C-alpha cells in the first residue's frame, strides 16, 4: 500500500513537472517574442508599467489573505472565452430572417440586440431559465421586429449546431490535457441556458472539463458569487484554490473575486490558454 502511494505521488510529481516544463518553455518564447516586439513600443511602457503595478498590488493583497495558495482548479467562462459565434450574431439574424420578412440592416439589428439584452428582463430574476426560450424569443423579436415562431425556431436550432460556434483558442485542447495530467481540476462557469452541455458535446470539448456550472441549472448568474461557489463545490476545492478566466470585467473578474477566487481577464491578463497554463505555474 505504501509503495502504491509513493508511486502515485511520484507519478503526480512527474506530470506536474511536465506542465511546469511546458510553462517554462512558453515563458521563454514569451520573453523572446516580447524582446522582438520592443522596437517602437515606448509609448506603451507607461500603461504596461501601471498594469504590472496593479497586478502586483492585487497579488500582494491576495497573498496577505490566503498566503501561498496553489491553484488547484481552473474555472472558464464559455461565450467569449472558450467559444465565440462563428459569424456575427446580427449577420445570422439577418441572413436567416430575410425569408421571414426581416428588413433591418445588420447594424440596426446589432443596435436593437444590445439595447434589448442590456435591459432588465421582466420575465424572471434570471435571464436563462431552463432552455431560455422566453428570453431568447424576446431578444429575437426586439432585435428584428419579427415575431414569426418559425423564424425563432430556426434561429434557436441553429445556435445548437457546430457550425454556429468556434473555439476561441484552437490550441486549447493540449492545454486542458496538460492540466488534467498535472492534477488541475477544470470547470465551465457560464451564464447560459440548458443547451450548453449538448453544445459542448457537439464541439467535442465537453471531456476537457470535470464539471459545468451553468446559470440555468444553479439558479444564479454571474456576477453573483453563488455560481462560482457552486463550481468550486462541484470540483471539491476551496474558492481561494481556484482561478477563473473570462472576458467580462464585471461578470467574470469581479464576480469571481467576490466569491474568493482568483481571476484573470481574457484578452487583457491572458490571451490564450497556453498563457493561462504559463500563469498557473509562474504567478506568485
């Protein structure tokens, strides 16, 4: 039994070492790329220095509360971080809607979509309840002026298909494989309806994750800390042992930190999942 435990510990250490080695290689390439890009970048120095100072201040603050806590789990936002629409939403609404009499331009549809999406949803305290149909019917009608149920159903079904979405980072799979081998648990944390799980299956990335916390199932939407706490509960980790990555400052960054998790902003703090892996093994 003791020998088995030692072998398991050695195997875990080896997989973690491989992840660290991969992160180290990424760090060297990052430095080389940064060095090559230095020419003509003086005007960005002030902003970069401020961002680094703010990051250091945040990590010092976090360390004062939690000490040297190792990240044992990675939480990932879905839309905008893991996946994005393959085509602009307004373009899809218009192209499918033309046969149903939609006359608005893409710009008009986008403007109306944003206005409808940002307004309080009167049907429920949650936008996404179960399959989200009432909410999305409201959004489609408000965006296009078309209330034809056939149009809505065609749009609704389209956004459940593989052709409607693409991965933000084509190299994400190898990173999630490395994280799994290193013993880091992973979960999707998303404001979405119950179509998310089958959508992840269609995109062949559902097996990357140990858990899925979707707002329609846990009855809480980001930035409510509850959804992050649920994800940590599903993974069996403490909030301070998890880091969340997402593209929305309010929903993802502030929401996760309010729950006690660490958080990095996609597109600012990190730009790829390889960078996420790098940060997991190099952040203080």
